[in-house]
C-alpha cells in the first residue's frame, strides 16, 4: 500500500457472550478501493461493517479512518473509547445501505432522502429537497419522488436507500447484503446503480455480498471470511481462479452450485 | 315530559364530553412520559414510572376518585379539588397508567432497523425520536388506544358518584323526579353508545391519515 | 386538631373492612362465574351460521361493551322491577357485573378459538376424529392456553370494578369505607385502607396470572436466556 489506507482495521475483535465473531482481524483498505467481503453466515462480515458504521462497539483493537481513530479517541494517556460526540463526527464520512432497506415508511422517497441533510447538515429545506431530487434522478427514480415505500418495489426501495445514504456525501459506502432480500429479477437494477457509483465516484466501497458474479466483475479485491478471520484475500482472478485454502474452495463450490 | 328532560340530559352529555376530552389529553401526556420513563436508561426514572403505572393500574378507579374527593382535602394534604378537577385528574391518572403500557409496547414495536438507519445517517437522538420513532409508534398505538379511550368514556360515568353533574348524574337526577327510569336510562345508554362510536370513527380517520405503510422494509 | 393518621382507629375498623372485603371477593367470584358461562354462550351464539342469531348477539355484545356498567346496573335495579323482575341489590349487582363482563369474555373465547390454526381442524377431519374428541383433545387445549392470562386479567378487572355496585346500595368494601368515613368524620384511614386492599389483591392476582401463564406455556414458547 503506497498511499496511507482509507480504512484500517487493527486487531479488531468482537464477542457475543462466549461466541467470538471477529477474531483479532487486520485489514487495510485503500482510498477508492472496492472490496467485496464473502464467506459463510456468521463468519463476521456484517459484524465488521456494523462496527465500522459504529452501530456496535468492538471489544478489542482499533478501527481507523483516513489516519484518525474512529472507534477510539485520543485520551489523556493514549486511546480511550470514543464518546457519542466523537463517534458522530467519525460517522459523518460513512454511509450504509441495509439488507432490509430500513426506509422510513411514513415519509415519501423525497422526504426519506432529504431528512438527514436537513436535520444533520442543517441544509435549508428547499436545498435539501433539490439535492434529494437530483440523487433520486441519478438512481433512476426521478418520477417516484412523492411515492411512499409501500408503493415501491423492493428494488426501487433499495435504490432510494442508496440515494439516502449518498445524500450525506460520504467518502466510504457500506453495502450489507443489499440484494439478499430482493426477488432475483430486481437485483439487477440495484447492482447497476452500485456499478455506476463505483465508476463515477472515487468512493471507497465495502460490500458484503453473496452475488459472486457481481463481486468478480466489480470488486478490486475479495476477502474470504471464516470464523471471524480473513482466511484469504486477493484480486477476483486470484481468489476465484486459484483459491489457496480448502475451506475457500468448499465455499466457492457450494455457492456456484447454488446459483 | 321527554321534551323537558332532554335539555338536562344534553347538558350532562356536554359535561361528559368535556371531561373525556380533558382527561384524555392528560392521560396521553402521562402515558407518554411514563412510557419514556420506563424505557429510560436511568434506574430512578424507570422505578418512578413503574411505581406510577403499577399503583394506578392496581387500584380501583372509583376508589381513586373517592380518595381525591374525600381524603385530599384533609390534613396532611389539605388540597381541595372541585369535583370537575377530581374527575379530570382521577381519570387522567388512571387511564394514563394503562396508556403507558400501550405506548411502551408501541415504541418498542418500531423495528430496530429504523433506528439503525437513523443512526447511520447521523440523525441526532432527539430528532430520531420525534421524526422517525414517534410517528411510527403512534400508528401502532391507535388500535389499543381506541379501546382505552372508550374505557375512559365509560369511566366518566363514575364521576357522578362524586357529585359532578355529568350525563349519569343528570340521568339519575331525572329518574328520581320523574320515575321514567326505562326511558331515561335507555336514552342515556344510547347516548353513551353514540359517543363511543364517535370515538371509534375519529380514531379510524386518524389511523387512515397517519398510516402510509405497515413497514418500509423487505416484505 | 386530631392526629394525621390514627392507627388505633385504623385497627378498630379493620374487622368491618375485612368483612366487606370478603363480600367484595364473594361478589367477584359469583359475577365471574356468570361471566364465564354467559361469555361462552354468547361466543357460541356469535359463531352460529344463522344470521338472525349471530348478528343481534354481536350487536348486543358491542352495545354492552360500549356503555358504562353504572348505567347498566341502574337499569337492572330500577327498570327491571317494571318488567316484573325484582332483584335485590346484591343480586342485581352480581347479575349486572356478570353480564357486563360476559361480553368481554365472549371476545376472549372467540379470539382463543380463532387463534387455533385452521390446519388443526382439518387434521382432525382427516383423521376422522369425532367432534367431541376433536374439541376435547386437540382444539380446546390449544385454545385455552392463550385465553388464561386474558381471563385472569378480566377477573382482576372485575374485582376492581365492584365498587361501582355501591351506587345501587350494595355494601361492598368501598361503600363500607365511605360509611365509616361519614360516621366518624375520618375518611383518610378507611378509604386508604380500602385502596390498599384492592392494590394488594390485584397485584397478587396479577402475579398469579403471570405464573399461570408461564406454567402452562408450551416449551417452545418459553423464553430462553440468550447467550
């Protein structure tokens, strides 16, 4: 890594009771890199994303973003756990799209996208709405501004969710199994939006996904997770073409057979 | 004869409506405060909320009204409330305790994903509550809330026993004089029934206005 | 200027209050029996395929549930004699509260029966189980479990509603306390003690209902301690 990493996970651990979900994990992500996280359920992929989004606290290690600590803040002697205010500052450069969309059901698509810019960034209502309308246009929903989530298909809702996350102008975008809850024929429209995002912006993107085909063509790097650790990582050609570990091979075989 | 007693009954009905509206407002306020208290991080607040809820749910409404009417004016309290105030406070406190449980359930029924999405967007906690959680919780509270409001309406009849001139009081008064118990009590029942249906209708309209979707997530 | 709380007085009136408390409990049990039986009857009638039976019953149930118990008691006590039915105050009170709550309990029965999945009925048919066996061994055991906490709660609610009977001169706990108060000019002790009696009994009953709920829950529905 020549430039300093955009995201750095150092010895990150997370436990739920006696269960270790993340096991002293190390990972560096370069600015503008697109990384796909794959692996069996429970291997820690989503947990890592949620820790980066500061939705859950980690039990060990540190996460750094753009050189500054994210989960911890400078204290009197070294690093201490970040407080709410510090976390909110750190969160502001990161956006997340969820598996279940989590759109606000009582707001229209436009209101969903405009809410955070208005209430967090303090944008005047008109400006927030304009930004929201533009973003919804870029994800192909310019004609659905006044629709409520219940009136939209799953693929459309997920695209609104992407626009909503983008409205905060993040530098890092996280995608947590964003097509897993969609009917197969609706996945394409969401993946296309993500593909275009990757082409046009210099966003750093982390995706947890089961869509191996998409990961292969879109990602710069694939990380295979197993039992809280990254077992293997490499370019798509390396990982899919010549997996080193038996477990990786077993997983890839099972996934290919299923699709 | 009926033409003469109708104005009296209507006067009582207006008082009943007045008490119902004021007591509901108080009950809703207390319900929200107690629900938030029960869900709060501070143990003292949780304990206080639990005390309020268990006490006012566990005791009889009429006993509470009598206590406010007969005992409160005495030492060491020395607070003399008018029958009207006794009615509004007694009903508000009693129904508010039941409402707190409804509100708590409604707040907890908002999917966790909504809160996480709001956190991910860095929406500050207060706005998160007022713009995201509360609107969705209120939609869920309307169903059981309607039944509770009708309970409140029925409860207003008890204020007649602490000398407040509501519909039940007037009905009793009229019957004592005219002995037309069948007609008067019959009409009284019909008026209460009509008021209950008004509550049902109002809440149904409110629900329709508020609800745009049961959930914004994957189906 | 008398004492704030006269504990001697409180002790002296305790026997009278306890006796009235027993009356209250007796009224509750009698009324609840009527409510359980009446509710079952109403629930079955509502399920009748004959529209001219189910519809009026539904209307009556809705009417009774939407109107105050107090006026219904007045009706039973003051109006029924005109139709030839002379009820004593306690009888009118028990009948009134029993009939009032039978409309709530009818709902509990209906919801409980409808909560049993349709597949259960169909399985009984497929196995050619006679109707009585189907009800007794398959349907009712599944229907009763969720009904128990609801029934328990209505028992407690009825108990707390008995003071309303004081309006038709039934000498239950509340009226007794009020009478003691008006004779002795000391209201604090009797009314507070009456209130505490209701509070203690209903808290106890609520705890018992919760225990009953846990004891009769099927293994899968019991909450496990999460890791």
